[in-house]
């Protein structure tokens, strides 16, 4: 087993007057051949978009795009006629498939912060599709949010077209603990708060850990509540 800790401040940063986006992997003009993804995960962006702004209509193809909002609300519209408002506690998945165009806007009066993640699909040229669903997050448990793993077939909020990957979220009260999955690849992202990861020490907000040959490490919150996003990949 190996654990590679990546600190928030070491990420690639895109900064505009309307956007702050921190990239866990190579993205856009930022390219590092040693950091182009982890397992099936290609993109993991921590984004803050100012009120009244956002991403104009743009294309995607052959990607499973998962969005998890931490604060505020994000308005989605796409060329297939889907629309929705994504807010904390609601899971969103867009399968770009053979090609789709969409926009993401912040129409509210406060900044929106969200994590957007892109995963390789099992098959190319699928029919584009969209799904969103409310999530009941029970404190102290890893809850499947967006998954294609067979073991999550009946429990995940939204399904992705990738049978080797799944993302779960845990909200932790002070000093709560969860056990991470046993899997070839596990990616842990601290969305809120501070946690302690067995074998790696403290991880602070927006820090991440990439675990190879994960064997079920324990992760626990500190003196304040925390929220973690966990990708399990095979």
C-alpha cells in the first residue's frame, strides 16, 4: 500500500475575476505528464463561481461528469433538453456520450462552491444522458453518490457508466470515524473540515490522498464536523 498526500495549495490554479478553480490533475493549460489522472478519475476540480456568472455553453464527449455542490446552487442546461438546479445534498451526473453541450451558471446571490469530477466511461459513443437525485446523508457513513460498481447497484443515488468506479460521501461529526474501502485505488478528498487518515496523518480542507492497494484505512474527524468525498476504483 502507498499513500500520496496532495495539499490544496500545491494544486494547479485557474483564477479569473469570476472563477477560482483548483485542479487535482492536469487540466486545460496545466499539463504534467506525471499527473494526468488516478485510476479511472481524470478530473477533480474544486471550483468557486461568483454570483451572476458561470460557464457558457461548451461541448463534452465520452465522459461521465459528476458534480457535488458544497455551498450555493448551480444551474445546469444542456443540448439534450435537460435542466436542473444542483445544491448541497443533491447528486448530479451527466453522461456526455457521443457528444453534448451544456452550461453551468450561478444565478444566486452568493458564490457557489462545488466539486466536479470526470471519469472514463466503460464504452464510447453512448447516448448522452442526465440524472440528478436527492441524497440522504446519514452522519458517520460512506453513502454511495455516483457509482457504477456492481455492489452499489441498488444503493447509489445516480449511476455512472463505469463499472470499475464509484464515489461516496461521508459527513462526520466531531471525532466520528469511517473505514475506507479495500480497493486497488482509493482517492480521498476533504471537502470540509480536518480529518486524520491512518498512515498519513492530518488532512485539511481541500487536501487529498491517493491510495494504491488500499486495505481499509480508518479515517476520523477532528474537533469540528467534516465532509469527505471518496472514489473507490478497481
